[in-house]
């Protein structure tokens, strides 16, 4: 048996015993279907679908979160616009800044990362280290030299991606002396 709110909580109903009635699961589902058809509230639709087994409880929670967010956006347009502005500023700060690495200026960090074959985070770190007078490298103080083809990578992770092997496997090769790692020093110092 389930407790059903005669006036649903989303419509201002309370947990007062006068507002509660005990129903079977099937009756409870039917009550929410009737409320949905009568008033069109998404909360009743989600409750009806979950109680009737049309969706899983987790799907109901996800749907309720989505619909609740849509309701919040309608009820708080100023806050929503402020949130959009903050998200936009974050994206511009993270991905949209001009980045200079090795004297080449790229429009965005993503563009620099794609051109250099590294991630945008590594591109940001390279630009920051270069601005401070360090050789370009993504926050690490080592470069990895692959003996087979002579390629030089700015980090162990970057070399692992190039070699298509796990990070820890590459570290084992380095410890065994199969791959060289060179320390970097501050430029001009």
C-alpha cells in the first residue's frame, strides 16, 4: 500500500492526514494518470509512469531533475541569464584565450592544442611556462625522447599516447632505461 496525496505536494498539498489516502500501487499509478490528464503537471506524469512500471525509478529522478530545471529557468530568468553569462565567461577563459607557444600565436587554446598534438590544458600550461621564462612544456620538468624514431615529447603522458601504451607501462620502460628522459632547466638560467 502507498500513501497518496489527494492534493499533490507540487500543487501545494501537505502531509496532513486529511490530505493522505492509502492506495495500491495500481490505484496510485491510476490516480497520478488521472491528475496528469486533468491538470497536465509533469510531476504527475512522471509519478504515473514510474508507478506503472513504464520507466525505472532512476529514469524518473532524471526526468524530474530535467523538468525541475526547466521550471527553475522559467521562474528565475534573471538568475538563469546570470548563470549563462558565468558559463560563457568560464568557457572563454578556459578555451577562448589567445595562446602563444614557441612564438606562434593561436586563436584559442583548442586550436593550439590541435596544432601541436596536445590537449588544450597542456597548451595553456605551455603558454604559462613560456611566459615565465621556462621552455615550453605542459607543467612537467622533463622531456621524453623515443629512441626508435627520435621524437621528443613534452610529458610522459604525451609519449604514452604517442606510443599507444599505458602510462605505467611507459614508466616501467623508462626505469628499465629503454626510453630516455631529459631534465629541463629554466631558459637563460
